[in-house]
């Protein structure tokens, strides 16, 4: 029953009386407390559990002011201070804390200038939109951890006039090495640093050629992979260095493989600035991130797009298949033969994806491809019934959340052997209210 009750707590169609009865169950009360705009009687039931975690969930802008006042004036300090305690724990653990929570805890500006460096660090880590004057203070903070966080990747580039100072600072050097103006001394310091610092230096546009060539022969595959992203490398040199990097792999999961996997997900941002003809030239690069970045160009000619529809790199084909005029047969072949990566919007939901192919997709040998068929609202009912009875739990989960699933099948899924299937079925908003109440009756609530 736990899966069913948890699903009901998430069901957007659950009426107030169902929520009220659910609130009495301690095992799902915590999940229920995260729902938005809970009725006051439900909140009273939830607070009766005397659970600070529940109170923290309820102390939210998405609940009524009455609810928040009830928590603020609660006689139990554990309940009254639940949000503050939770935020403080996150701050002391070095976890990300939202700007809104920091403002609630003590005021962003006040915390940024607090004598406790842990509090200043929390602001430096999380307040991405801080005023420049305040960020300057944190970038020059006496505590190195605060300076590093203020220069971190979550933030915009640091003010240009501070770059020389930050590049000379061991706490912030790695954070700015990729874009700071480089002096000979700075290059020497970075080249003598660890591989993470050298990897950042490797993409700096101002890097002298001699230093670039030194990094191209660096003992770290991670650094050598970063050099490949440089704009000033000749195409032939880049391809040669890439072949050498690939040839250096000795084991399935060694550090070369790690570097290559990360390179695959990199993006040479400068490639989008090239003339169309040059970008087209990168479509057949042996380096995946270059050909995929080129395939993302919005102005590729129709004849080039048609060629890419049959490209050997499936990811290139997926990229160009997202264009509005992609032919239906291209979409169908791509999804049926290669599935999807679960990136929205799904190709199976593309307006040109042919509905007549859905039964074939629903009968695919691979469970994850059968589950894709359930992403379409117009899936024929007989296919949906088969998916609801599929031997693979992942497929039944997909069927359980379909908006047109027959109620008899949904009822069967509420008794599935897999908890996840039951939970998703109970969360489906097409579940009749009478069925919700019947579940509560069975649970004795």
C-alpha cells in the first residue's frame, strides 16, 4: 500500500478529502507536505505529526500565509525553527543554499559581510545575481575559500580589472585561468600547477603557442583533450592529436577513456562564429563534439541536412531531426532503430512523427523503445493495453502514466508487484476519485 499512498500524495487530481485522510499517514505525510496550496485542515493534520522535516516543507511561499504564520508561532521550537535549522545545516555542510533561503536566514548582504567566513562562503557559492560591488568584496575576501567560491563557475566572469590579481592568487587561479590575460609569469605558474589548472589554461585564447604545444604533449590525457578545443589549432593538427589520444587508451575505463568521454560532451563555443562553409567542414570531424556543434547550426542548407539524416553518428542525426520540417520517415527510422536519450522534446512527439508507426514501436524488442510509444497521447488503445501488461516494469510505468489508459488496466496496475508501477498508477490524474477513496479504505485511513 505504501506505493499507492505515495502516488496519491502526488496525484494532482486528489480532492481535499483524500488529502486530509492521507495526512494522517506518517509514511507519506512528508511527501504530501511538498504539495502546493494545501487546504488548512490538511496542514493542521500534517503539523500534528510534530515532525520538523514536515514543517520545513510546509514553510514555503507555495503555502498560504496562514500556514506560514501557524509555523512561525508554533509552541514547539523544533517546528518553529525548522526552516532555519535546515538552512543552517546546509550552510555548515557546505551545500548549495538558495538565495531565498539565505535571505530568510539572515539577509544576503548581512551574511556576505558577516564575520563568520562560513556564512560569507554560503553567499559566495549561491548568490549568482549579487551586485558587482559586493562580489568584488568577496573576490578579495581574506578567506581563500570565500574568494574561490566567488570566482566559481556558477558566476559570470569576474571584473576584468581584478583578473591579474585573481590569477596570481592560488585560491582563485584555477577559476580564471581559462580567460584571464596571461603574463609570462602567470603562464609559468599555471604550467607548474596540477592537471585541473593546466586544463583550464589549455583553453585560454591568449595562451602562447609554445605553452600550447607543451600542453599538447602533457602527461595528463585530460589536459591534452582540452587542447583539442582550441581555435588556433590547425584542423590537421587537431585530428592528429586526437588520433594520438585515442591510441593512448590501454584499458576500458582508464584515464584516457575518461578524458575522451568528457571531450565528447564539450562544445567548442567559437565554432558557431565561423562562416557557414567552415562549419560545414566540421560535420565530418572525427571528434564528436566538433561535428555535433556544427550539426547544431541553425542555417544548414537543405541538401546538407538531408545528408546528415544518414550520418554515421546517431547523435548528429538526432540533432538535425529536431528541425521543424524533418521528414516523418527519418524520425521513425531513427527512433525505431536507435531509441531516444529521454531529452525533451522527444522525437516521438515531433509533429511529423507518423502515428501509423506507433504499433511497431510498441512491439519493439527493447523495453525502453516500447516505453517510448507510451509518450504519445494518440497511441492506439490495444497497444496501450499490451504495454500495461508488458513483462518489463519500465514499460508498465510508462503505460501507467498515460492519460488515456483504460481504467480497468489502471486498476490492475495498482496491484502490480513493482512498487514504482503502483506509485505511478496512483499518481495518474485520470484515476477516479472513488478509486482513490477505495485505496484509502484498504489502507485503513
